[in-house]
């Protein structure tokens, strides 16, 4: 198929270009585009085409608008008058511009972020019919969806089902040392994939073999960044890398880094050659890996154009039955479209570090906040425009008298709104540029705001402006054009009261939105603090977690432990199979009380040595600790309270359990429950065994240090570690930081959200400033008379405040009920959560009331203080 | 010839049109500029200059026949007019005249 230039760019060209030049320009641009595909690749050619279209947007080429002179002159007049008004009342204009610009800038920022999150995996050409296969497994805690499937599934599907156009699978590589000879780096992001990987996914190969690059044994594709990291060059085709545990792989192609909006993130893709790995793994591993009952691989398929997803799902089970044999316990499988991977994978387990999961709830929240901000900003504009309507009334009267139609007046005021919004848009572009770096740092998301994205967003921005004009400009335009010229010109009092209801309504609405967000922020803060302060049930302070990355450290753990304990600032050292409450999930095992016929139960498992209990400060409710004698301890386990409760009366201390269908261990104690997972989840049943068991081996060393001279202690640990580590590199973290790492999503959300809340509060206050200033001005005489009759300054101030109390109360009612509904739902995400109380609502309300009244006080103070004589003299 | 002044870039393009008389069109001129003369310009600049030269009467355009090769679209080819040729000749002549007046200069 012939490659086409971007459709929207061509449409834009057709839109602006004069008919007499169109053919020539389009023809030439297309020819250049076709030539550039061969020279620079499709993407570059598309970019250049867009650029050419933009560059061709010249006065000479642009269609001349056929405007009737009459209208055009009026338009000029409207713009001129609008401009004068902006200049004459520059204080109000400044309020308008800053509110609208700020609102629009933050709105766009949030929308760009949301757009980024929704754009995941769309770059794959056939994304709409590419799926991954998910299986649903029943276990005692309920059913569980998993991405892991048999390694044989992909090829069988492709061979036997004609509707499957292509299928690929991959497994995640174990973090390994990678490099040439002695020169190695620690690599965490690589996949081992079947040859069809680059057929199913569209990752850009920039050099080397582009069709089936990893079809030969021991070949690999490397990303540009990684190539630079390992070779300091991207011309690395034919080079080889040694990958610990997997062997040596030859580079056949270099690819661009996976796009930021790719669910799969990796540094290299290796061919699926596992022989070297099998040699070092347990004996059963290779058999399990290659069998139909094993589940090491993630399988992805692309269906043909006409195929139905449901059809496929129906054919999958018979096929599985055929291969897995008659004993196979049937369970459901389903397809997940790859466009859903990023945001709709919450329920799916078996994830890789290579998967980039997003959070749909968060995105929804940001979209809502974005719209709120825009509404608050637009309402400011409406309020200020209608409040100052009296000033424009005479102009409307005169225009009507000399024959202006109502429609023309509406057009005039809409033009003015457009003018103001357009200027605000420019302001927001400047603000956006200033805010963007901070925002990117905050979210750790690189928003690709290149020319093309912005142009594509241009339509959206245009719609936003239209919406703003409708929201902010339409009402004032109708309102202002309604004036009766006779009343206005005769200087009669016309009905101001009627618009008060609307203004109060809008202010109430603004306050309600702001209050709602403030309450939300407080509750989120409360929950976060609650989690930070809640007792984990174990001691996470001053615990270094040293990762075990090589065989040397694993083998010489006893020696390392002795040497570390010799240091005065190290009080305890223990080995663990993995650190508690880290991003790495505990291993799940099956548990069966020995000699009793029950269904196996699924429980979590950790292993540690005899110093683990004291090091972590775990409380032993019953029983005894390990003895420090390997032959005895390796067959001893603790249960936590939750596990003891599930196993019930039948299992007591001294009883034996069968673990993971293979090995028997005796229960020696019951531990008090502790939070070995994040507070999102309840404490589950846990078996805590010895460090070296057939189930798992040591993977982390826990070092309890004293707070004095921390740096020197860490250096000492590193020195000892490196004596035994082949690669002489130590990776470590502090346990309390790892624990906090589970709440990154919430921390990020809180940051962005608090920013948005303060900005919306600020914008709302800008509106209050404008309105208060206007009222104070308009009522100068009123206040003067009151003062002459003996009113105190406080009474005058109260009059100004009174206008805002009703909106504040209305806002309180709406915001508190809304936030109650939303926040109680949000809190359900946490197994351990705060009680929703009245305090945050009360506090937010008082804070909002206080700043509002203070703002009015600041604005109205001068008028209140003024000598009444001055005010009354003005007439 | 008074009033018929053209700029340097216009002159270059006029020369290219003259050299490829009746076969010159946007992309061809762009590629000569890009490859042979190593001048990096945007195609739109070429279009603008061609329009300007056409307006000044230096070149004229005709629409080429439909070829299947290019999806049936038509191309606009340019040729130089007598006026254009005259201007080029004159400019060349002036230049040569001036050049010949350069005395022998030796640089140490």
C-alpha cells in the first residue's frame, strides 16, 4: 500500500490554499513526501510534510475571505471598542486575563496529561485487533486473572486457528549483569521473545535487520539508549553482549526506545534461548517451562480483520483441552485489547517490571479537576462582565437608537469576549511554558509537546475556546443587548436586582467547586498521614536492605554477616528471601496440613534466618524462635495470626504442614500480625520459614544500623559486600523508603491535586476581588449616607460581607454532600483507612470563609474608611 | 529594462528555470537547490519566487499532461520568457564586464 501523508495536514492545506495554487503545491509536497520516505523514513517524511504545509501558509497562498465591507468595518469597530474598554478598565481586565490565563493553562496541562495517558499503545498499527491472553484461575481467596500462559500457546494458536494472523510471546528476563568481558552493567529491563515479537508490535527498528530480527539463535535487538550505554555508539550491529545466566547474544538490529506511551518498556529484546539458563536452574524448571502446564510467557495475538474476539475465545478452550490433556481443570481465558493494558489492568496479576500501569481513577479525577478549573475561571468572567453592565448600558442605548439590531449587539459583545479569551490564550501559552518543566518533574511524565501534538490539539483548544465563549460570553452578550434604550438614556433606574440571583448562583457554584476540592485535599492528606504513622507491626527504621545480585554473596552470607556484625554501628544482620512490604510481591505457596484431607490453601511466604525476628522486632505470640541449627530450622516455620486462624484448631504448634506440594515443615510459633504488604491490602495468611528452603533462597540482606555516622556505616557495608560480589557493585535501599514506595501513586496524585486546588482557590478569589471592588465602588454613596446616619465602619463592612455569606452556606451544603459521596468511595481503595469525619469539611469551610472575607475586607477597606462627605459630594 | 529588478534568490531560480526550460517545476528546482547548490530552503520559498517571477513576466507556466505514474495529477511546468532571458543576458554581461576590469591581484 502506498504511504500517505497525514490527512489532517492535507485537509488544512485544502482549507487555506487558493484554488489556483492548490494543485501545484499539493502535487509538489506529495512528490517530496514520497521521495523522503525512502530517504528519511516514514515518520520523518510525515513531519517534513506537515512542516511544508505550515511553511506554505503564506499571505500569497491564502484564500481571500469574501467579506462584505459593511460587516468588516463593523467588526473593526467592535474590536476597537473592545480594545478601548480593556485599556480603560485595565484593573478589571488584568483580573480577567490572569484568571482566565491561569485557568486555561492548568486546564490544558491537565488535559495534555490525560491525553498522554489515553494515547498508550496507539502507535501499534493494528492495535485495535491485537490482544493479550489472560487466564482466570480460582484460588481460595477468589478468582484471579493472570497474564501468564504456556510458552507453547502462541505458536499453536497461529498454526491451528486461521483467524489468528500472528502471535508472539515473551518472558521477562531476570535482572542480570550484562556487558562484554569484565565490563558489566546491571540490567533490569530485557525481554526474551519469540521471533514474531516485532511482527506483532510496531517498535521502530532504525538499523539492521527489520524483519524477524531475532529469528536466529542467540540474537538480540537493542534500543538506541542502551546501545549508547553499553557501547557509546549506536552502530553496534554484529557486536555481542554477555548476559549473566542467559549466555552471549549477537546484536542484529537497533531500535528506537519504546515510546513514552508504550505499555511495554524495555532496553533489549533477546531471542528465547534458554539452554544456558536451564543448566543453572532447578532440574524441574526446564520441563515446567516447556510444558503446556507451565505458565512463564505472556502471549499476544493479532486477529485477522474479520475475526470476532468472542469467536476466538470460544475456540480457545477446546484447543487448550487438546494440548493440556483430559486431566486439565478447565478455567476461563479471555482476550484483553492492548489499548486497554495501560489503564484497565488493575485486576490482573503476574505483572512485569516492564509493564507500565496507569490509574484510570486518577485520570478521571484530573479531568474533573480540569473542567472545574475552567468553570471557575469562566464564571469569574461572567460575573465581572454582568456586574459592570451598567457602565456599558449607555453605549447599548446609543447603538440601539441609531439602529443597531439586537443580533448585532450580541455579535459585538461576543467579539469582545473572544478578544479577551484570545489574549488569555496567549497568556496561557506563556504560563504553560513556565509550568511545564515543573509539571513534568512532578509527574515524571514527559509530555511530548512537539509541534505535531500541539497542532493536533489545536482543534481541541479551539473547541475549548468555543466552550469558554459559550460559557463565559454568551450570557453577558444576551444580557447586555437586552437593555431598553429609553430607560437607559433617560437615566432611569433599571432593574439590577434580577441579575443578583444569577451572580449569587455563580459565586455559590464556584465556592462549591473550590470547597469540594479543598475537602478532598484534606481527606487525602489525612489518609496519607494515617498511613505514614500507622504501626506496620515491624521495625522499618534504620534498616538497610542490601540486594543479593550474585552467587558469591549468596554463598558466603555467613561470613559476610559475621564481618558486618563486627562494626560498632551495626546492631543486627539477617538474611531474607525478600524484604517485607517492598514493590516485590511475596511468593505465593500452597499449604496443606499433613495427614488431613483438605483442599490446599494459598498463602504468602517469606524466609529469614534466626535473627530476623529480633531485627524486625516481630512479636512471637506463642512458640519459640529458630535455633540457629540449619538441619532443624530449615524444616521449621512460623504462622501469622491470619494463617493460624484459617488453619483453625486442627493445626497447633508442633504440627506438620506440607508446603508447595513438595516439602514438609513443622510449625514452631505463631507471630502477631504485621503489615507485610501495603495498607491497600488486608493482612493475608503468611507462612514464615527459614532462609534456605527448597522454596526460596536469600535475596536481600537486612542490616540494622545506628543513626550515627550513617555514611561511614554504609561504606563499610559496601566494602564487605564487594569483597564477595563478582561485580563489585552494591545496590541497596532503606526499608522505610521501600515501604513508602507503595504509595507513589497517591503521593503523585496529592501533589498535582494540591496544586490544582490552590490555583482554583486563587482564581475564585480573583473573582471575589473583582466583584467586591465593583460593589464597593457602586455603593459608595449608599455607604456615605449610612455613615452620616451613624453606621459604624464594622457595620459597613458587614454589609459588604453579607453578600457572600449566602453563597458560602449554599456551597457548604453542596460541597459537603458531594465530597462525602466521592471520598468515601475513594477511601474504599484502602483496606486500612481513616473514618470520614466532619472536621475536614468544617475546616475547609472556615478557611474558605476566612480568606473570602479577608479579601473583601482588603478590597473594601478604603471605601469603608472614606469620609462620607467625599462620597456624597460626587453628585 | 528599468524597473525589472530581481533579487539574488530570484535570479538563481530564474537561471534554473532557464537551464531546464519547459521541464522545470517546484520539486525539480528544490532538488537542484538542495543537492547541486547546497542551499537549504523550504519548498514554499520556491513556490513564492516562481509566482513572483510569473507576475513580473519573467517566466510563464503551462500545465503538463496527465501521467499514470503520478496518480493522474497534473504538474505545472515553467519556461523562461523573452523578457526573462533578456534580463539574464544583461545581468551576465554586466557581471562579466565588471569582472574583466579586476586587475591582477596577488595575495601573499
